[in-house]
C-alpha cells in the first residue's frame, strides 16, 4: 500500500513515559554533551498535537553539562534539539531524566535514562528494528526474483512477507498490551494500519486516556481515534459529490438501496493497478445482482486518469476532482493510503473496509451467493 503518514507526529516520537504525579520542584532533566558545537543553540520543545513549542533555551556549563526543570501534572512529550543535529524525544512525568548525547552528527551517541519506560521503549524499538531488517531482506529477495522474471518466486516471497507482517504485528500487540497504560506505547502505534487494526488502536487510546486524561498528547491521540470511529464498520458513510469524466455530478447517496464498493485509487498507484483486475472480475460476476462500484481517483492529470480507466477496463462509475491528495474527501474519509475501499450497504452504512483479493470475492459471495 502506498501510505502517507497517518499520524505525522507519532513518526518522530521516541518516547519515554513517566508517572502522572507532579513534583513541587519540577522534573529535572540533566544532560551532558560530548563534542559540543561552538555555534548553535540547544532548545527544549514541548510537543502539543502536531506542533512544537519552544519552552526554554539550554545553556551548557563549563563541563558541557546542563540541567533544566519542567513542571507537569501529566506525562507530556518534550524534545531537546541539539544544534538541529540530534533530537532527544522524551516524556516528562515525575521521574528525573538523564540525557547523554554526542553533538557531532545525527548518528552520534544518544542515551536517555531515568524511567521504567526506557526499558519499554528499548524493547519496542528493538522489535521495530528487527521488523525493518526483515522487510529489507525480503525486499532484496523480491527484487532479485523480479529481475530474473521468476513469477513463482515472487509470489512465494509476497506470501512470506504477509506472514512475517502478521507475526510481527501480533508480537508488537502483545508487547503493547503488557506495557499499558504506559504512554511509551504510542510510538508502537505507528506500526499499525487503522484500516485493518482500528479496534486495537482505539482500545489502546481509551486505556491511555483512562490513565492519563490530562495529558495533551494522549488527548490528541484519542481525539484522532474518536474521529476515525466515525468511519468504523456500522457507521453511516459520509455523503459526497464529485464529477465524472463526462462532467456529470454523482453523489454517494445515488447508490442507496444496493451494495456499492467505494474504490479509492489512482492511475499512478501501482498496487491499485495490480488490484484492478480482481475488482473487474468481482464486478463482472455480481453486477447483474445489483452490485455497483464507485471509483474515486486521486489523480492529478486527466489524461492519465482516462487512459487508466480504458486500459484497465473499468466499466463502473468513475469520479475525480483531479486534486491528488488535496482532494477534500481524503480528509473526510481519513485516507492514509491507496488502494483503499469501503463496501457500503443498501442503508448507506459501512459493511466492510479495505477488501482486496480473495476477501472481496468472499464477501460478495456471502452477500449474493457464490
């Protein structure tokens, strides 16, 4: 799947959570910088939602050390920016923290200690690192098989990749559940896809909120999950209207009374184009039963869009505003990547999400009979 960052702020967080009790004197963050730069500044930033606020400028003493105090009544995310070279992201609660950093370059030393969540995050980071290494290994094998035009090997590698992803996902889920309600688990949420894993992500958000209702970052994350819940299975799909290639305006509500698959795709999206033959087969099998498809393209170029419709034999209704990711429906439907689909029932409610491959055929056979 071609993915955008679903929660952009989560991708930058390397978090170390604390408890929620506020110290009278504030939490102490002590640090030492090896090889400090002669010019440049060190800043302490508070991360609130999708923005960062500079709350202090840090000065080193003659031993290249520093100490800064932070007052907080709930665990919050902070980031120390060393010369725009190194970023130390932490959660400040009620445990004093220690930061050791090499100011030389981005790959220099970075050590953070002082709370139980250091251990939690180290474990999460190790699992994510192992997963990334496996992805790189499988990707290299796939490229080798593709270059050799070995279709059977490519299919086997793709199957292995799916199994690996599911195995790692279950491992990370188990780890997250064992760490809750530690706010450190927020970083691990970036591994999950809300299209497939929303119930789990929503459960994590609720447990974090129950434990840390005053935390701004926890509230931000829960608000996002609450927003996504509006598009959960069983919810009514928001109506929208968009133009067809012929210039007519089509609305989702025009399809009320039958099942319709909203297929979000684009001519430039290779996974979308690879999935199109599967959708064509499903449409041909069930169109006489009243099955409809509404293709919503995130293309920019009209000629590319029209050519893809013709080449891929997409006979069903197609609409697009030709605004790429700036299409308003991207925000309304919380689209983080394509291909993405929603199966809508006769009553306008979401029946299933992200049906692809055999899953689409199985669901339609269930509805219409095989």
